C-alpha cells in the first residue's frame, strides 16, 4: 500500500498530463494511460486509442479573431475636409441677393432691357418681402388688408399664368409668374408708403395712382416678354397686368 501511495504521489508530482508519469518509489517512468494528449494546433484531444475526439472547451477555437482597426473607421478625404467649395447658405435656400438686386433695378427702370438669364430664376424671397411691406404700409395708414392682398394676388397670378401660357409658344411656369408679379409690386409699395402722409383721393393722388399702375404694368410686361421671348407683344401683356395692379391701387386709395 505504501508503494501505491508513493506511485500516486509521484504521479501527481510528475504532472499526470504529460507523456509519462514518474514513480518516485520505484525510480522509473511509466507511460501515462489515464489522460490523453491535447493537440493545441488542431483543437483535438487524443485518448491514446488512435481516435481523435474534439475538445469541448470554449477556448479551443483555432480561427483568427477579427480585431477592428480604429484608424479605418473614418477615412478622411481631402476634398471633404474643405469648406471652400461649399455654396453659401442663402444660395442653398434659394435666396440669391445678386439676382434680387438685378430684378429690383429692372423694375425701377422699366425702360432698361432686362437680362434673360435672371428672369428664369423663380425667386420668391423678394415678392414675399414686397407683399409684407405693402401690407405693413397699409396697416400704418389704418387699413388692415392682408387677406385682400393675398387673395387678389393669388387670383391675379393664376389669371396671368393662364393667359401667358395661351399667348406664348414655350409656356411659362407658375414660379416665374409669381416672381415677376411680386417684384413689380415695388412701385405700388412706394405709393402705399406715400399714402401715409398724402391723401390719394385728390388730383395729385389720382396722378400718382395712374403713374404707379403704369409703372408696375410696364415693368411686369417687360420682364415677361424678356423671359418668354415674346417680341412685339409687350402691350398685350401689359393690359392684364395693369388690371391686376389697378386692384391693388384701389386698396391703397380706399
């Protein structure tokens, strides 16, 4: 029994998981028959019987672990880091101050030939500002007419839009119609501001109203003719425009 115990102690002290156990009492080595060998490269364990059994330990995966590269998460492109080529914010919103200034000067000078390229821009920032200024000037004169301004403007834009599509060969978009009629409201805005200090129901007022209506209609017809290439048809276009601006003049006087 003492030899068996010594053999057991020798086995545990010699490492029973090796190829051989060591008997400290007998002084000799013997083959290890109790435990198999583990092949770390293949992930299989041998039971010394010629059969290979897969090792069930979760740490026996022999594949490679995918480690993400933190430098590859964001690839910097030289062109994306530069904001020099970015368009201005106002241009992205459709607001071009250069075109607004050119259209305003074209309205203020009805005898000057308008540029064909700027008339194709459906800019609505200027017309919105002029409509608000027109309503604000009437409100300063004691007339709250915002509903009439928007209603008459909508009906007038639809009527002029239908008429221009019937008259022109190429046709016109609704955006261009609203933009041109809105920009040409500028003389009427000047008239409405003058009504704050002047009475437009006398002779001077009638003259000013007629000048403002003719001014608006000539400017609008000039812009429409330039945009649609309607040669020798400016007077035909100016007549319906004069009717629309005449209604705005009535709001200003009365």
